[in-house]
């Protein structure tokens, strides 16, 4: 009887028990190591969708958890955390985290060493330690040359291509970015292709190839929009605005820069700053140095820390020129950086820009030597646009000191280079300076009567490089009929009739 009552009580207790399975934390389901791996993936998604501040905490927690459980796997998470800290506007923390990723390894040249070196180098340049940062980036580029590129995370492969450009190895940068774009097209990897196109466009622009740069940047914007990635849209729009600033296309430049900055308002992102650099360059080319200064100072000065602006590459040179042309005092920190980088001849592009700035700042007795040194360095830097900018500044200064005959050569070569590159505002200003010396300026006869749209340029580029209509359609994710229609308009606008003529014409225009 008692045994029966006991059994009955047990049955009633079973009936009253919650039939749902007991909740267990995810750690009990997967284990700490797997949870850290999931958190790392979640953090990377946050980082590459425009939330690097939130991503930094998630990635750091994942890295420290992996460090406790399986130290050999923590390095990659620390590198990711460093990248997100940099994008969130904290380069100091980014350097610290990247050094934590660089644990002693028997695998020289491995992925983590490459990624952390890229992050440290880039962060140091934004902290004003530009020569040191460029040396770190050069060491990372050397790892790629020695060991090849074997990155699981394609975002960092794109970053590697950009690093080659920043240290002045433009041929290697173009080769790597073009390979990435080609392979991603072949794989139909639409998620990462817009970022690769952004990098390719940026590198082409650094090389002075504005037409092809514009084509790639416009495609990056279109694909990012179609795939719903707002961060890649921001990158592409910013780059497109920067290219249009170089070309002097005021209306589209302002529109694309504003569109990019509007998107930026929805992110907690601090880099890149291409949109502000674009507006600064545009105002400078239009002869409005005061307005240029506002944009460029905003791009290169952190208002939260009140740190001085950084002299960093072409935008840094634009900043100095804006100070000089607006008759404002150049900050002492900038002057010190200009002098330091002018002596760092291992990096020809930066050194040439620094010597141009020294020429702008020098007195009438010493400016010539500064500009001559800049032009000697430009001859090895591979950036015809930057060289033309230096020649324009030099010729302008020569004319204003009464050396009109000497100024004509510099201004004429600057004008011809700007006209060939399609840098319209700088070509106009060079022509005005030339006329002021008494020289007659001819109009550029090579300018096409009607401008190709970005998609027409994409089609023309593919076909000019030997693609059939079907191959071009597959590469550009269009139908063969659409390719045929675009080609018809390209032929009409360029006044040509065959693919061989298109190849010749398009090579000249890029």
C-alpha cells in the first residue's frame, strides 16, 4: 500500500514537471572554444557592416576567451579586434591589440603576422608617425612578395593591395587588386566584390588613371546597392567623389560626397575619409582654399582628442596647400612632419609631396631648389597627376616672382598632363597661368564629344581587353543583349566602328 502510494506520487510529480527541455546556456551546448568562434564571426559581421565600436568589444571578448581555452587560436581574433578598433577611430588601441596578435610564432610570414602588421602600420600613419607606419606597411608587403597571399579573409587581401599603393609600389598594388577583382567576378562573389572594386578604383586613381578608376568605383556603388551592403556603398561613394574631385566634376562630386557622408551618419565609423578629402580637393581646385581647409581639417584632425592634423600622403599635401593659399598659419606639428618626411627618401611619393609643400612654404630665394627636388622624386613615384600638381605650383610661383620664361615650361607640361588625365579644373587653372605669361593655349583636341556613362565604360573596358559579348555579360552580371546595346552607344559616342578601334581608343582614354 505504501509502495503503491509512493509510485502514485512519483507519477503525479512526473505529470506536473515542465515538459519543455531544460534551458542550457550556449556554452554548455557548444563549449567555450566554439562560443568564442561564433562570437568572432558575429564581431566580424558587426565590423564589416559599419558597427566597429560594438565589434571591438565582441571580438576582444572572443579573443580573450580563446586565449584562455586554446591560445593558438586567439591571434586571429585579436587581429580582428585591432582592425575594428582602428575603424572605430581608436588607432592607439588598434596598435595595442595588433601587438597582442603578434605572439611568437614558428611560422614567419603567416596570416596573422601580415594582418597585424598592416593594422599597426596604418594606425601609426594616422597617429602622425608616418615614416614608422610606412615601414611597417612595407614589411607587410614584403611578406606577401616572399610568401605569397594566402588569406582566408578576403577583406584583408583587399587591405594588402591598398598597402602596396600607400608605400608607393603602384604596379604591385594594381596587379593584386586586378587579380582579386578578376577572381571574385569568376566566383560571382558579390558580397566582397564591391570592396575589391573600391580598392582597385582607389589604386587606379593614385596612378592617375581616372577614367578606369571612375568605372570601377561606379560599379562598386551599384553592386553594393544591389547586395544591400551600406558600408561598401559608403566606401564606393567616397572613392567616386574623390575621383570626380581629381577630374573637377563639381556637381557629381558634391552629390556623391554628401551621399557618402549621409551614410556615414548611420555608422560608428571613422575611416576612410575619402569623402571629406574629396570635398577639400574640389574646393582647392576651384580656388576656394578657405572652404577646402574646413573639409581637410575635419578629415585629418580628431575633434575628440584635439590632436593636430597629420601630414599623410596627397590629402596631407592638399591640407598644407590650403593653409598656404588661405594665408593661414601652418600648425607647427604639420611643419615638423613636412620636414621629417621630406628627408625620408625611401618613400618617393610622400617625400615628393613634402618637398612640394616646402616649395610652397619657402621664401623667394629657396623655393626653386625645393620644387626641383620634388620633381626629381616624382620621376620615380609613378603618379603623373601628383607630378603635374607640383609643376603647376612651381610654375605659378616662378611667374609670380617675375621668371615668366622659366614658368612657361612647368605650366605647359602641367597643362598638357592635366588635359590628358581629364583633370579639368587643374587644366583650366594651368591654362589661365600660361596665358598670364603671354603664351597662347590650344584646346585639347583629344577630348571626346560625348562622355561615356559608368556602365558604358565598364562594357568598353571589358571588350577592349578582348572579352566577347557573352564573356563581358558574365563578368558584369548583365545580359548579352544589354552588352550589345551599350556597345552600340559606345561606338557612336567615340566615333568608331570596330573592336580593334575600341581597344586603341579606350587605351588612350584611360
